[in-house]
C-alpha cells in the first residue's frame, strides 16, 4: 500500500481552519451567555423599581379604591411603563392582590390585607 502524503502547508491550513472554527464557536457561546446576563440584569432592575413603587403605594396608607383610581392607568417611570392592578381575591375575607406588570410580564405581586374600621 501506498501512503498518502500531505504537504506541510495543507496540514497547517487545516489546523488553522480548526482553530478559527473553535474560536468562532467559543465566541458565539460567550455572546449568548452575555446577552442572557444582560436580560436578567434588566429584569431585576425593573423588578427592583416596581418593588419600590409597590412599597410606596402600600405604605402610603391610602384607601384601596383611591389607589385603584389613581393608578388605573399605566404609570410611567423613567421611560418604563408599569401597569398597576389591584384585584380582589376573596369576597369573604378582605384580601387584595397588587400586581405590577411591564410589557406583558409580571414583575411584582403583593398580597394586601385590609382590617376592619373600629370607631
């Protein structure tokens, strides 16, 4: 049998192609991980702002009807729109849920309990 000999420039070219292919695949994977990290960071940033907003609403000791009327529209905060909903969860027990949405994605969901007025 005869051995097939390859020339050294062809072997070098083949090795160079493999190295370029490896680095291209590595760069693609790194970019995907980086893009995913940026998305998670943006979601956490929006969620943090929504939590602060919800905390201010809850600690304001306002009547729930007033809150619902005031924040029934979308709330604009630095270019981001928050949609605030207050949903009555149970008619027997005064329990409400404060939901803050942004771009069809739920950011924050808090349970609100109202006590009875004693005079």
